């Protein structure tokens, strides 16, 4: 099941307090970037983030889910209504994310 543009727009609005959030559509889903680094995505209308140390610390009871078959597990973000939490989460994750690959 592909993700809807409405859900993407909602998540982007929730992340609007962060500068330089972008996305790329991929096979009906959306990969999310913060300052050029991949931090998560929208998969089957679920907001998933990479399992960094800070993300695990901020959401210790969160479920791990597969974004798609054959992928590594990611953390399901349940509290998508709390803009402040989302801003803090993505901001905390940034230093732990790998640099973008050179093309």
C-alpha cells in the first residue's frame, strides 16, 4: 500500500519548525531528509525514523517496524501530534546520521 500525499503533507507541517526538511518520492513512499541527511520516511502512512541512539532514548517503548520487505527495521513514531517532540527528536538525531553519499 502506498502512502498518501495528505499524510506526507501532515508530517511536513508537523516538522515545519525545522529548517531544511525535504523529501523524495520513492516507489509510492517518501524518504525524509534533514539538512541533506536521511532521517526517516513515510511508509504505508506510517512515520518511521532511523534507530539512532537518541531516537531510542527518546522513544524507549516505541515499536520497531519494517518500512518494506527486505529493509532494516525502523522506529515507529506514534506521537506525530506533538510538534515540539518531533523537532527535538529530529534535531537530536542529526549528529548521529551518516553523511550523504557522494554521487
